[in-house]
């Protein structure tokens, strides 16, 4: 998977970059058909914002999270993306399961 991490009014340091990469492993573990992801970390006064757009086979997912701490915002973002990937995976799995049932009934 191609992962692009950028910052808006914040320098993306090596520890931040490593933290995001480690957290994305959890999303990849649940859904392995990810093509690319773009993560933007930004700071607006006291608001730390993390947003991501993930391109997967069959869909594009977007999530954003705001918190007072950048690491907490990244955690919230990954929770949201993880939930979206599990939901997408369940949708694709259930369609194949229903098609198989229909074939058995015929």
C-alpha cells in the first residue's frame, strides 16, 4: 500500500510518521485490498486534526478526527477507518455469501 503523510502548519516528524504507519497496520490487517492512503495532519490554534482518504478496491473511504493531542487524533482517526474497512469488508462478503446461497437453491 502506498502511504502519503503530509502536514499542514505542522512538521511531520519521524516519530509522527512512524506512529501513523504502525496504526495503519491495524487497518491493513482487517482489509488487505488497500491501494493507497493519504493522511493530512494539521494544527489550528489548539485543535489537532488528522484526516485520511483511503483508496481500496471497490471504494474510497474518508475520515477525520480532531483532538487536543495529535496522537489522540490519530488514534481516533484509525478507529474510524478501521470501522469503515470492517463495514466495507462485511458488505462485500455478504454479497458473495448471498450469491452462493442463491446458487444452492437453484
